C-alpha cells in the first residue's frame, strides 16, 4: 500500500472569535464539533469538504487561517 504524502495535507487554523450565545442550537453544536470550547481558543483541523461545510455555517463566529 502506498504511503500518503503527509506534507501535501492542508490544515486550517480555526479560532472562535464570537460567542455562540444567542445563536441557534445547530450553530452551538457545530462549534462544539469543531473542538472549540472558549473564546479565542484555536484548533487545527485537516481541510476537507465536510469541514468546509461546517465552517460555512458558522463563518460569522470564527476566524479561519490556512496553513501548509
């Protein structure tokens, strides 16, 4: 089985910049699923279509930075 090229995997750095208080339960659940718990907390996730869809739903609450 061929080895995957780890260097080619793109990562996204996601930071919670606005509270989910006052937003829908779906938005709160999406923030939790991303691994974010507190304001200004940053997590790194592997870029995928599923992740991009989640970020599109809560783009007003998070800051997204691409990493190599």
